[in-house]
C-alpha cells in the first residue's frame, strides 16, 4: 500500500520567513495530494491540494509543487505569520482508496 | 451544509470497558473514513466505508475494534475491550463519490478517548 514520508517533523521560523515542508510517496498510481492544517485541539482542515496532472498550484501565500517522476511534493508558505503555527499533514491517495497521511510537521512561527 | 459530526467529544473509560464512537457524515457523502491520532503523532488510517460496505479495513489494529455503517448513513466504531494503547483522538471524515479538487475530506472534530 501507499506510504508517505514527511520532513521535517518540526520547523521553527521567524515571522516573515518562508517555510517548506516536503513529502515523498511510494505508490506511483497515487494521483491526489492534499495538505491539511491542524491547530491545537481542532480538526484537520484542507488548505490546498493538487492532482497529478498539475505541477504547481498557488493560493495566496501557500503553494504546492509536485514532481511525479521523483514522487515528491512540497508545501511552501511565504511571509509566514504567527497564525500559521500549527501541525501540517501531507497525504496521498489513488482513485477509490483512502488518504494516507504523513507523520506531520509542527510549524512554529515566532514574532 | 452541516459538517461531519462526532460524539462524544471526550470519553474516559477504564481498561476492559467498552466504548462506542459515532460519526454522522455530511449528507450525500458516500465515503466515510475513520482515522486515529495517537500521542500527537501521525493521522493513522483505520477504515474506509463506501455507503454501507467496508471498502478497506486494513488499518484496523485488531479484532477489538468493530466498525459499522448502518444503511450507509452514520457510522459507529466500537472498542471492546478497551486497552491503554487505544487512547488517542479518533477522527471521522467523509467525502463525495470522487475526490473533488478543493474539497478533499471534511473531518469531524474528533473523539478524544482516554483509557485508564
């Protein structure tokens, strides 16, 4: 089955800096790659997703890139703010299956 | 639209007791998923329903866990008998028949289970 590796497990940045979180997946048939943000005590919330027929997608300060050949995808957050502090999860799936999540990255943005 | 509803929000039980968690998905969502997050670690897949059928239960840890989805609507996850290592936050999520870009899953708020 699918296996998703996520790095780093923790990331500390200064407000205004950029943050990058990287994931790799094992199943070349996976075609959908969402990113979720989970704030303390709350439910995971979808922040951005990308399909395998797209290499990059951007939504304001957040972008995701996908390299299908290398089976890598990354989350980029620019101009980080304290409210970006949370745990971020990447995930992958192929059609008809459940999302498999990475182990999460705890992002801390200090002002 | 109403979101995914889970209850109870918290449950504290003694080792050996039984607990039943419930999830009400978004109306019209055929896909329902159970996940567990233990000790702040990864969101680990447990089970996937399509309507009332178990599509994939490969993540269920052992036969102390039993999931049902009556009539393809709400789902229950029963743990019997509960062990200390079952403690964690159990999340339910639902999605439409096919993953819709920009939608993904909608998660419930989770049930925090503590086994003492």
